C-alpha cells in the first residue's frame, strides 16, 4: 500500500482568482497556488478560529461563503474565499482583504460638502 493521501474535494471552487500581490508572495515563498487550493477544497481551513471552522463545515452543505487563512513562511497570511454561490474562489493577502473592506474616507478638502456632526458627551448611567 502506498503512503499517499487522496484528498477528496468537498465543494466546487468555481473560477480561481488570484491577486497579483498574493501570487507574488506565494512565489516568493515557493508555494504553488494549486497546493493552497487543494487544502481549501479538501476542508483544511488553515488558521481560522474554531467558530469560523465550524461555520465553514456547515457552509459546505448550506451553500454559504467559505473562508481559509494560511500563514506563509515569511509571516504573511493568505486568505482564500469561496463565494456562497461557488462562482469563484479568490486568493489574496490578508492585508488586501482588510483594506478593501475599510470604509472610504472623503479627502480633507471635501469636508465642506459633508455635514459636520456635533460631538456631545452623553452622561453614562450604570445599572446596579
């Protein structure tokens, strides 16, 4: 009997998208994109929290979004996200994901166009 392990895909990942920064980081760390994808579709979620791991396991059957995070040897982290409809799977650096989801602030010169909200210090009442 051979010592190889056969990975069984748990879901269809759809179209593969890799950001240029993530691809560059994977190449610099000598990690093939296919190895990241194989881990993800086999249910190895990497270093996600226990709650995210449980959510991923439920999401396979329920058809919800799937998330994996893998640390790289140089300390960077790769995030892999498969959309709820399994249309595509995106590999990106974790910093890109955070930056993309941050709210955009208007430029300093644009403050005249936006209302200025007054700052009020409301008293805090504690319940006994």
